[in-house]
């Protein structure tokens, strides 16, 4: 039976089904963003652990995600979306329990790796179930709700995590996931039938996944060790260069392999190439700022985890909401008209924060800046993502999305590593802000040439 002829997998209660899928996917956003406020708390919970070691609790999540997201999507198509969604949720549940009971940082890092593998299984399976469950005329609404939920879940993570840490302890960053996982495990089998693609490709190159994870880990290790060793240390330089070499070998292998982890031949399409490179660079800037700012205001300004979580929440919340709003217009007018002004607003607001913020807390300026940058992010991030799948045939959309998801995971890892390194290595808040915002501004500016050459206008508008 072909995919087109496959029965819709929803048995009953579509609204309940949509809510359960959104809840499942929200676990990933919360799982990543909650660590912004959790990182300083873990430093207090495990005294004597160095910042570079602690950073791997965050970094391992995105490294494993970069290596496993695309294979998990293929497995969902082959084995069944419902089955893989439930398996991923079980893994997420297991990782949450392991993290809540963790007696050491090493166990925490292992728990976060399990969480990442579970998240990689959850997201593509949940999206595929959503797309297969609804009639075409309801898909735009559902996708819009999905996008808002993604931004909202990332915004919820810091304040909810901060509240849990203050009232109950750091362990509850993990225990909070348990009831939501249980809801998904109960509701999804009741609401959904199994769903598969009629024709699926073979599992992608497993060595490619190992190479992506290894390259990202090497670059990240070089970055986080720059504080104790120094940027000019031969081991730091060697790890970063070694990681870049492995990335190069991965690209070479992907171009020659019959079934690569990511189909890099799609980079021949101009919008795909520019959209992914823009995503890679801009994501380094955004995630570095998201994590770096939170650590600075907790460690240097003395804000509580809850106060820090509430202060940075507008960054993700406005990004998600604005992304949905501009998406309805951009598909008719092209995304470049949002990319360039969005990046300009992002850079201008970052420059103002660099000039105004310092060693003393300034809540009004900080929250205002987070809100403006969140709006700008909503103009930029979804536009790069849309460009990354623009110009490819419908049967290649999943491959193009896989490239973009991998780029996001790699960029997130590098951005978080840079943000945490700058936030924890500086002698004062003002010095940390100078280093962090310098990186944020430079990387955002570097993404502009890719924005300027993206053209996703409908053909009639281009003529």
C-alpha cells in the first residue's frame, strides 16, 4: 500500500491526538532549554567539578541528537511512526529517571545521552503522525500550532526549571518529564493506529553518524578546554582542527556514499545551500546567547534560577509566535524580506545590550532586549529553515529537512560550548558580556551574505 493510499492513523479524538503529539515534541524543547538554568545549579550540587566537565551535560544532548535524528526518522517510516514515538518516549522516560537518581556527573552525562536519543526518535515520528493524521485543509493550522508549541516549550523550560530547582532541587529538572512521558505512553496507543510509509529508503550510513558526533565532540572539547588551557594551547588547537578535518571527511564520504546520513548533493540547490549555511551560523549565535546570558545573570548578577528563567523566556517565546505569523506571509512574498531586517534588528539589539549591560543587574534593559531579539529571531530562524527545503521536489523534503536538523544540532552544540565558555571563564560580568556579545554579533553579521542571496519568492513574483 502506498503512502497516499494509507489510512489515516487517527482513530478518534483528533484534538486529543494533536495535544499528545505536541506534548511529546515539547519534551525536546524543554529538555534542552531547562539546562540554561540547570547548569549553575549542577555546579553547586557537584562541587569540585570543573566547568568544562559540567558543560558536557548540556553538550552531549545535541551531539547525540546530531548523529541520531535522521536515522530515527528513517526508522519511523520503516517500523511505524507510532511504534518509534512510543519507543522514543520510553527512552526519554528512562533517561529522566536515570538523571533524577544520578549520583555523579558521569551518570548525568549518560542520562542526557539517553534523553537525546529518545528525543531524536520522538520528533520525526510525531511530525510524521501529525502530517498523516489530518486532511490537507487542516494541515496549515496544525503546523502553525506545532510551531508555536515548539517556541513555547523552549520558553517554558527555563522558568519552570528555575521554579523546580528553587523549591525541590536540581533533580526535578528530570523528574518533571516523568508525568508527561506517562501521558504520551497512555494516550497515543488509544488515539492512533500505526502509520508507515509505503516506500522507505534503507537506513543511512551509520559511519556518517559516528563521524558527525566525533567531529562535533572534538570541536566542542577544544572550545570548552580553552579556559583552563588557553586558546593557543596545542591540544585545544589540535582538537578543533581535528574536528574540522573529520567534518571534511564526512562531507567527502557523504558525497560518495550511496545512502549518506545527510544528502549533501542537495547543496547544489542554491536555496538549500544558503539556507543551511545561514542556519548553521545563526544558530551558533542564538544558542550561545541563550545559554551564556542565563549563566551570567545567575552567577554574576546573583539572580535566582526562577528569575533568570523568567528573564530569558521572551527570547524563545517571541521567536516561536513571530515565526508562525511571518510564515503565513513569507510563503507568498519570499523570506528574504524578513531575513535581512530581522538580522539587522537582532544585531542592533545585541549591540545595545553590549553597550548598556555591565557588572550591575539591569532587569528592564535585559528583558526588553530579550523580547526584541526574540521577535527578530522569529523573522530569521524560520526563514532560513524554509529556504533550506525550498526548490527541492516533494519526495526530497524529508532529506532536505534532515540536513537542516543536523545543521541545527551541530550549531547548537558549538554555540552552547562557546556561550558557556565565555560566561564561566571571564573575571567579571562585563568581561563575560563583552566576549559573549562579541561572538553573537560577529556570527549574526556573517550570516547576512547568505540571507541576501536567498530567493524563495513564487516564480510569478520573480519574473
